[in-house]
């Protein structure tokens, strides 16, 4: 499948990995449609892509809302005539320990709240479900060939203090085989599903974290540095162009081996 001439839908497109993916695909000839809660960020990214000669459109989007997401997909199809690549990058974190104990008494002093658990599930799990479903309905009904992506994480293996986040990312890694299996059963041949699992990516948020903690993270990466957002975008572009890549999860983590070897 060619990137040039395709239509790519990217949620969480106003910043971070989503912004980078949108820019990367637009620079290679895709028309990109960005969704995000951040209107100012959307306006900035869309404007800069257009100024660089690319095709882009944006619309505010709540990925947890069925009607809003359906309208967003209709907007994408109306703007550029198809939907071919779907990259749901919208996500949040609400890290915390399942239970935290007092050093003196050993008693529980705090526990992860249901609100924090549910918020991550809603955005990181229900959000991609609605996004991919609404895209798939339109792709199947119109015969639009393409690729549905899920964004997993190296934390799909389980990150301490991230029970909620890791649970959603483990699910994202499982979805490609399940969805492609269903497509196979129903004779849907032209839609692939692939998961990308980034390691620690050098977004402004990650680069701005406590430098001691960041140094410890990097020490466990064989590559010896953070992953660049462009490297995630490049992996996505490679998948789009290789029809044989399907029903799988690809790690782009630089050989992260923390906790796997003796120190």
C-alpha cells in the first residue's frame, strides 16, 4: 500500500507521537486528519502541515464518545474521500500503586482510586475500540483498503505502578490477531491490523522528567538512548508499505532489557 495518496486518521494528533506521525505521513504524501481535545494544538499542527505543502484537516474529538467519534470519521471521509490508515494515539496516564503502605505501621495509607483506573481504561482502551470500530465500519462498507493500528507499549509486559496503563497496553498488543481473525472469518481481506509498542520515547514530557530517573531508564536500553518520535512514525510508515505485515505487535524500544539481566 502506498502512503502517497492515502488518507490517514490520527487521534491525539495535537502533540507527542500523534503529532509526529501526522507530520511524517503528510510529508510523504498522505492527507492527514487529526483529532484531539486541544483545539489550539490542532490548529497549530494542521496549519504547519499545510504551510509545508501537505494536506491536513483537524477536528476536536473526545475518543470516549461514540457519536463524536462517528462524526469525526464522517468528517475525515468528507474532507478527503476515504479512510485508509488509522492511528489512535490519544492516551493518558494516571500512575499509582495498587496499594501503598506506611513505612512505620505497614498499614495501607493509600490505594489506586477507581476514578484513576477507570479514566485510563476509558481513554486508552475504550477510546481505541470506538475509534477503530467507527473507522472499520466505513472502510468495509466503502471498500477502502488500509491499516488499523493500535499503540501498545513496552509496558505491556507490566509496569510497576501502572496497573491501569499496562493493562490497556497489553490489550492493544492482543487486538491485531483477534481483529484480523474476525476479518478472515468474514472475508474482509483488504484491512490489516498491526500494533506498535514503543519503548521510552523522547517526547518533551519524558525529556522533562527527573533526570536521575531518566538516566536509570536509559541505562536499561541497549541502544543507549531514548527512542525518537520519528522512529515510531517511520515504523508505522514501513508497516503501511509492507502488505505482509499483519496481525502482529512490533516493539520499537531500542532493545530495552531493564530487569532482564543481572546487574
